[in-house]
C-alpha cells in the first residue's frame, strides 16, 4: 500500500504562497520526492531559492533552494503533480499534464465543480475517486485531475460530515472569519487589515464556493456521477487580522434531532476509513472537540496534528434551528497544500497512481 | 425645548473605560456640564486626573482632571447622572440615585430588562419613555432609571428597526465580530487576541443579551407596559483584534418580502422622529448604506457622525431566508456612552427632566 | 499676509496615499482651493472618486470625487502645486511645473538635497526660503521647487532644533519605529508585518536620508547657499505594526551641557517665528513634552494638533552621551502632506507666491 | 556526563507564563522529570490543569495537568528546582530551597547581581559556575542559586560575546523592540498595544538591567569573584505588538577595529565550549547571521533551533562608532525558561548536581 520507493513529484506554480507550503510539506515526505518545480516566465531557469520570495517561518530546504525552476507548459515525466497554479493557468495547464499521464492533485478552483473531477477530502468522500476512471475514459487522459476544496469549505465540511451521516444536515448558516494567508502573498495590504475587518472576499466568489462545494463533497457517487447532497447553505465571509487559521460559526438544522451531547459524541468518535487512517499526512483524529467555552481559537488550535486537524467548540443548542458550533482548521495546510498531499497519498494507497 | 442654562450632571463610575467616554463626550456638551465624578474607594477624595488611567486618545480636559472624585453612595444634587457602573454596583446604587430625585441614564445591564425601565434608543423607541411615570409611581421615586442597550444589540437593532416597521422581521441569525474596547480596560489581554479570535464573550452572556434586548426595544408600549416583539434570534459572538467598532453579519426572514433594492431604500430613508433629529448628539442620518462590496469596515466606518452613525453594507438576497447584510457601529460611543447621552438629551427635550 | 481670495492649487500624483492626504487637508483649506488633480495614464480623464482607491477613514469630499483627473505633464495655470509624485516622476515633472511658473511644494525626495532647493520646515529654517530667488535665477524658472523632509527626519529635527540652538548638537544615535502608512498603499503586505517587525526600510535608503537631511535643515543660509550643520548621525530604522505615527529613540551629545530639566524647558518653550505661528496649519505649539513615563505613543499622540504636533517624552540622562529621549509625530500629516501645506502657507505669508 | 536516570525536578511558580514554558520544555526532557509543581495559595491542592490558565499553543501534557499543585514554601526532595517566581517571592523562597539542598535555576531577577550567584549563559560564561562553591560555603547552603539574565540582556550578550572576545567591546547603544509575552499573562492590555508602541518597560527598570547584567556576564572570574567587564551601555526599550521575540538594534565601539565582514565571520564561527555543545537544549549553533537586508524578524526567526538560537542581521559600519547590527532571540525560551533549562543541563554535565 505504501510505495516501495519514493515517487518523484512536480509542484506547479511552486513560487507562490501555496507552492511554498507544498515545498515545506513535501521536502521530507516519506512517499514523495520533489523532482520538478515550475514557475512563471520570470522564474524559469533560475534557482528556486532566488525567485521564491519565501514567506514561511521555516527556512527553505537547501536542496530545494538550488533546484532550477521549469516551465509549467512542459509536462514532466512524473506520476504526480501538485498544482498551486492561479485559476486561469490551472484551467489551461492541468488538462495538459493529465493528458500527458500525470495525476494532478490540484488546489486550484478551476475544475472543482467539473462533474468528472473528484472534489476530494479523504476522511469525507474517498469513494469519489471512482470518478477518475470515467474522467480518464471520457477525456481520453492517461493521467487525471483530482481537486481539494476551498479552504473555508473544508473547515466546514469536516465538521458537517459526521453530523450529516448521523442526523442528516438540512441547511446551515455560517459566518467565516478568514486568515490573511488565504489571500496569498503579498495579498492583503496591512493598511486594509490592521485594526480592521473586511466583510467580503473575492467579491462574493468565496461565498459562492462555500455554498456549492459542500453539496458535491457530501454527495453520493453512483453510475459514474456525483448526485449532490440536498442541503441549503447561507454563507457570509469576512477577512480578519489573523495570520493562519479559518474560523467559522455554524447554525444547522438536522433531519433527525440531536442534543449537543449527542453531536459532541458523534464528532469526537468520527474516524476516517481504515485506508485513510494510515496515510502519512492523516491527522490522528479528524476532529477534536474542545470543552472550553472559548475555543477554538486560530493561534492556539490551527497547528493541531501538524495543521491537518479540525477543532470544534461551543457545541450548543440553537434558538432557531438545532445546533450551533464553531469550527476551525489551518487554511494553508488542511485547507490547501496539506489537503492536496493527503489526496495524493490516498490515490497511491488505493493504487490509482504509483 | 433645549435648556436655557447648562444642566449639572454626575458621572457614576467615571474612572473606567466607559466613564472616560462620558467625560470626553460631556466635556464640551452644549446642554450639560460635568458637576460630579464618582469612583471607587481607592479614588475618592483624589483628583480625577490622578486616579483615572486615561486610555482615550484625546487628552483629559484640564478642568475635569482637577475635579475631586466623590463616593458613589452619596446622591448628589443634580438632575441627571450618567452611569458607567459595573453591573453589581449599578444594581445597588442606581435605585438610590433615582430615589434621590436624579434621572439616571445608565449603560449598565442591571435594569435593562426591568419591565418598568425604558431600554431606549431615541431613533427606535422614543415612545417607551412613557414608562417613566409608571416607574416613578410604582417605585415611589422622584428620579428614574433609563437604560441603553448592549453595544452589539444597538448595532443590530438600528438596522432592524426600519426593516421591522416596513416588512416585519420574523427571525434572524447574526454573528458578531466585536472590538476589544467592549471589554473595558485592561480588558482583553494582548496575548489572547493578537493574531487570534476568541469565539465567546461573557461565557454566553453577551449572546443572551443580543437574543433578548431587541424584543423589548422593538416592542410596543401599551397600558404602562412593553409588549415584546415576536422575533426569533440566534446570535454567535466573537472577539476580534479591532480597537473600536462592532461588526455583525445578519441573515433575516421578513413577513412581507423585500428585494435588496427595497431594503436599501428603506434603510437609507429611515429618519428619527422630529424631536430626536435636533438633539445635539443625534447623527445627521441614523443609517448610511454603503454601496461598496467591502464595507462596512470598523476602522473606516466607526467614526461616522462622531461615532453615532450606523453603517450597513452588502445588502443582498439570502439563499435560505430573505436578506443578508453587514452592519457596524462604534461600540463605546453609539453603543455605550454616546447612546446614554442621546437618551438624556431626549429626556430633556421631552421635558422629563431639566 | 493671508490671501484675499482662495488660491487655486494643483495636486500632482493625487490618487496615491500621500495624494489623498493632500486632498483631505486641502478640501476645506481657508487659503487654497483644489483646482487640478493629476494622475497616471490609467486615471486621466476619469473622475477622481472612481480611480482613487480611497484609504483614509474620512470619506472623499463629494466635490473632489467628481473632478476629472488631468495628466501630470501638462502644466496647469495655478500659482501652487503640491507634489505627491513618486521619485522618478517628480524628477522629471516638477522642474516642468517650476519652469511653467508654478511654485511646487513637493513631498518627493528627488530635489531635497539640491543645493538650490529649500528643504523646509517652517518652525525650523524659514530663512532658507531665501534660496528661492537664487534657484529661479540660476534655473531660469518663474516658479520654484520647495521640499519637505523625509517623514522620519522631520520627527527628529523638530526636537533637535531647539536643543541645537540652545546647546549645540554634536552627534546623535537614533532608532526609528516607523508606521506602515509610510510605505504608501498597498505598501507593506500584512503577512510581512502582523506579529512582526521588519528591521529595514528601502534597503538602507531611509537611513541615508535620516543621516543627511538634518544637516541641511539645521544648516545656515549665507551668500545664496546652505552651509550644512556639522552633526554626526547614526540611524537604524524599523517598520512596526502601527498604522500612523513614527516613533524614534534618540541619544544625543551636546556641545554645552544641559540637564534633562533644562532640555525639557527648552523643548517646551520652543516657538516658531511669528510669521509661522499664525499660519492655518501651524500647530498651537511645535513641541509638547509629556511627563508620563510611557509616552509618546503613536496611537495616543499622533493626532496632536490635527497631526501637526510633535510629542517628546522620557527626556533623561544618557549613560554615554548627554541626553536621551523619545520623539513622535504623524508621518503622513506632519511628515508628508501637512508639512508641504504648511510650507506653502509660509510662502504665501512671505509673499513668495500668491 | 549525562545522567543515567531522569532527575526529578520542581517548578516553582508553575502556573504563570514562564512556569508554563518550563512545563512545556521539561515535559519530554531527556534528563529531567517534572516531580513537583508549586503555586500560590489559591492553587495549592488543586490539579495543575485546573488552576493554570494555559496560554501556550501546544496543549498541557495530560500527566502534568493532573499533578496537584504544592506550596512553594515547602522545600521538596529534588536535586533541581526551576524558579519562575515573581521577584519578591523569589527573594524569599529561593534561599530556602537552596538551604534545603536544592540547586535552584532561577529566571527571577532577585539574585542576578548577587556577587556570589552565577548569572549564567552556558555559551558565554560557563566558567562562572565556579562561584557556586563560594556561594555554598559562605551561605552555608547544600544547594545553590544560579540565575539566567533578563530576556533582552541575553539577546544582546549572545551577539556581543564573540565580538568582545575578538575585538573588545568598549561601549554600545541599543534600542530594543520587545514582545508582549515578556510581560507575562495577562500582562500587556490589548488596548495599550494594538496599533501602538509603548516606549518604556518597568518604568526604567528594564533598561537598568540591560545596562548592568552584561557587565557581569562578560566579566572574568578570579579569586572567588566576578570582575565586571568595563563596557559602557546605553539602552532604550520599547514594547511592540509582537507575540514572541525580542529585537534589538545595536551600535558598538570596539577596541580593535573590525570590518563588517570580519564581524560576520566572528559571529558565524562562534561556538560554545565542547561541554555545552552536547547539551540537550543547546542550539546547533549559538548564532546565525542572515545575509538578507530585512532580517532578523521576530515571527520568522524566533523559533530557530527550538527558540534557543540567536539571529543577527544587517551587520554594517556605523557612522559614529564601529559597527551596527540587529539581533533577535525568543524571549520566553532562550530568554527565560529555555535559558534556565540549559543552565541546569550544564550543571549536571559539570557534575555540580545530579
């Protein structure tokens, strides 16, 4: 199940904020070895360490810093590519890599809602990888594209999955408080966010993703297609002066009633399928429920299980619906690069690639 | 209607954060003159400038700094007192001052839900001051107690009032992002809030206020009592690293449907009753609706009309209910000291005191 | 001495951060009236309110928002222009406007050290305006260029001027803690400065300005030239997560000894020359010395006298030199647009223009 | 040299901010095992997890959370105690523990300047532990007190030590930008530091420590006493909105001239004595010199070598003295609990205890 030798991988769009997270998470990965880094025209042919304006706190690994950046439009001979490309570039380049035989684990939004592309969270909908063979057949690709959801979506869906399985989620209201790292680098100007809140992201686009992606993620696979879940969602997003970690308040209506105590038990006992549990990047437990009245908090909970854990708190009744709670996870690890790496690990474990 | 000479006023609990705002707002007030400042035992008999750890950006007015702090338990001979007392102290002292003939305009929560005490926002429910004569009769007080709502409540109710009048508010969900100044001084520890969010205030107590006070504020006065409005409210509160200005997201269901355009018109055209419009602290317009996609923002909108204005933005449809929007106002001016001063002005204009 | 009618003025580079401060300070100016706003190619021909991404907390004045942006390379028929141009553009455009008969009050660094251009702080070296006639003669200009110093320089020199006059400043060490607004907009990325300090600005360029400009400012005018002061300066700059207000620590050696008490008296009693005192933008007193042990602080002292005041604190002996102190002023008002406006007011009062 | 079994240790004043860091650093220490936690009266007899308001991002280790808090005034039967006591408590309790046979590694300032107490940084002055036998003899103690310096002092001295050895430090000017965690918890109020700087710490007391402790640290041990180094120091301190990591600018005069290149080599090549290099908490290298123009930065450099490293940057000439640079280290790890733990490790390795 685990590969006998390290698989060479490419990182597409490696110089940006999410690309750097890929480099960080893959530099010492037990299954993968960074073989190719691609970048924009101004970077091609230059050492990665020179062209990446490194913003993470851990230093660039020396060996990676010396790697020469390659063009994104030349498909490399690797089984797996991680894509941190901007939307438009992903739209164009990811199909080329898939056609060239590479399984692309993409953080871009371009193909998330494509009916033939799995939108994947290993703990939530691993069975959706069955879409891949349909994708390959219909697109005539030897490789494939697999995507991970928007960083706020994944925070929410991780907590909603066990509730949906146990009680049926009918609809929910959410307000998110999203970290500045979600906007990349340079991203949010300090003059816009110090002593301030910005009550919108992507001019409504972020809310649209949060209102649609969960339906696919919690949908059922049958006959080569995903039947979306029937859940009503109302999302309002804000940007807050926090470096990493998206927080969301949730008020949810369930088909079958559940007390806060039952919901806490359901969330705490949630486990990934066995194949997922042993993956190198899988968190020890998908969800930790905190009993304290003032958790989760981004600075104190975002690094749970190396940034791959999800923390829930304040599970309590709702005056209008059934339950309310607060949920948090690390937006650039669980919500971006780490999510894509876990997806790739699942594909290897399931024999889709490797 | 406006007083012919300045009325002497007392500030109860003058050394704390809200007490200082009262000092700031009253130092040059056209109708009122600070005559008495009361404080805790350690302050009594000392100059205000020595015992108040002044935290506002404007300096203490010199004349005020030299005033000697008085005990709170000796009722002074003034027509009006502004109370910034902590809850327990307010519980005990405010009735003494009311019994002693003083009209207490209180920012404390102690008597907000007392059925004989007006919970007052001049633009919203000025007719509730009719409660005062019942209060005076039943309590046998020559003075009275009048309260202003919780700082997050007032932000919300200001925007809900015109919608309720025009379309009927059935229920709403709100998540608040509240400024640190709401916790007073020293209040929130910097280690708790820098690069962080705290998803609770007062261990649920703040949410309880937001879920009950609006029913009284939007209720109707008849036969000496307030009949509370029938509105369902679900509130989730958070503390954010912002100095001043509470922001709230709202999703609301209305009895009569309204498009975003109609709601924007209703909010923009909302005006206070004539008697309120001319008050010294009344904002030029109660509500300003911003058309930009990224407003309101606390740093950029909190000082509207000297901190007495309310800003609404992102009025748009809701997937699940009727409308969504974001609303903001200054929590220690509109939401505390400024609100109490405007209440006092109304009482003078209506001849209740002065 | 004050103009009988308002003088029409141009703002060059009006859409940026400093340009916006000019708009704010000039919108209701008693002597000046904004007649022309210039901008870059993408802005020309469009309403100012559409192309300026307004970042100040006060709203754009309506009348200004509707003004159509003009090209910078067409000299307008105005007596005065305020320049917020970037260095390279200033290098090229300001001489054109000066040649065209306009007195350019510039915030750009391009000509600050030009031996024929006054580097001017009205309270410090008003006699340097005598350079203008030499400048006009030698450059054959009908107009002129007058500059204000770097935003950190002015903070320091304002405090050093009275000490230099009274005791002679021999050399000083300074470390600055500079606000993010000094970098313009978008300027400093929030990911670079939240929970962080950056110990450099402009790759040493800021320090070079602080180490040279004071010599000219404190120099003496004689025979058509400025003889620079002989002062040794060592500056180290840092960027801190503060919105507005530059703070500097200073350790200074004096030619004639002065106790802290004497220095405090000298600083507190410092007054601008009579012609400066009555100018509309002149602070009531150039310097306020705070006695508290923890002042000056940017958030609490930057707005002194509308942002035109300078606050000094912690005047005390130095173990190694004579005195130490901390000084602060508002970097985009006193240190940029406000400084240039005060310069223009002095030129009008002295009959150089108008 | 390393102990054959884990040594039981006490943490005095374990519930506060530094006490928590001790718990974190000792929970999995290879040589030490937490045996006793002491606290104030309100904590005694209760589980540590209940009484410590845990502020670190890593959770409390479960086993520690269940330990019952002991009184500080009962000396426990352990070879080593780590003291995070407040100054006054340390003054009284530490001698009791030392008299009772315990070697107290203290972070308190009470005995730092005591002529018989080593003020110790293992990489800097390990030979000062020879003071211990004199201390024991003269005080008639079986145990001893050993202290680590103030958190800003250690940042500075780590960089000055190799320069002093190689070139002789004559005097230096420093301005520090200190993190909020240095004030403990709750410590700095958020209303005092958000969008702000406070230019003083401890009303001059912090500066006094920085101006005296280095003389002892860089002094020479002879005849049972420390002969202080002859260095002139002028320090100005500020508090900045940074969570962890003290930054200092330094301008230094040397007895023997050194170019920036020579100083960089001296700093980079600096190594601890062999006995120190192998200690569990010793950083791989004491000092890392960064070549980038904008380092060190607290958020990006404080965690170097688990928070035990020191980062130097911007080594360059000084206009007035010889060299300037910026230095940074983690104030609550290297500058407090981690420093004390490293001290204890040295004492074990040298056979003083264990």
